C-alpha cells in the first residue's frame, strides 16, 4: 500500500462505502443489537454538522473517522481501519486528526462510545483511546447505561493558537 494520507471528505463520498460497511459488519459481529451505536452511511450523511475524514493509501481507502457536534462538545464516530491497513498507526493518526479538528473548532471536550471489556473486538480501540488521554465516564447525550458500552471523554481545554 502507498503512503497513507488523511483528508476531510463529505459523508456521502463513495470511497467511504467499503469502510462504513466494514465498520457496520464489525459492530454487528461483536455488539448485541441493543448496544450497537454504529451509524450507517445514510445516518452519517443526515447528521447536521458532521465532519468526516478518509485515510487512503494511494487511491485505496484504508480508514475513516467522524466528528459529530454535541451541545456539550463533540463525539468521535465511525473510527475504522480496514484489516489490510492495520498495524501502521493509522487509527492513531485518524484520532489525532479528529482531536486537532475538535480543538480547532473550539470544542471543550471529545466524547465517544465503544464496546466495553465485556465484548470481544474492542480492546485495541479502548487501549488506543486510553493512550490518547481519554478517560472513562458515564453515558452522555443520547446514551443510557449499558454494560456492553464504554463511554470515554477527553477534555480539550482552551484552543491553542500556536497549532
């Protein structure tokens, strides 16, 4: 795979289709239906203010991530890296892009929901989020307590004008 690049795209960009489908398949495999919060391409496209990033290796889609505005900050959504592109730090690079974009937009905090330690398939994601400084918290806007979900937050603090 060629060098990886990350660029902001519209949520209806057709290059996102295989990534969103893979993300939905992962969630369906590892999450109970009642605890699956993965957004379809149609829901991503219909979400006001949503920003989306696509990571590519040459012309090949490799990963994606989204940022959904909330009243109390912003939510990380749809972080997924295809199996063929894993192990190269792409998920971390995508998350760093999302964090920088949220900080630049003036959000006070980032929140996310992912699978808890009771589910297979989410350990690497939780470890990445922990390494990026996210800490565990209770449910936030639109979520309810759920043993299959882990809720996390990253305070962003004041906007850094030097970035």
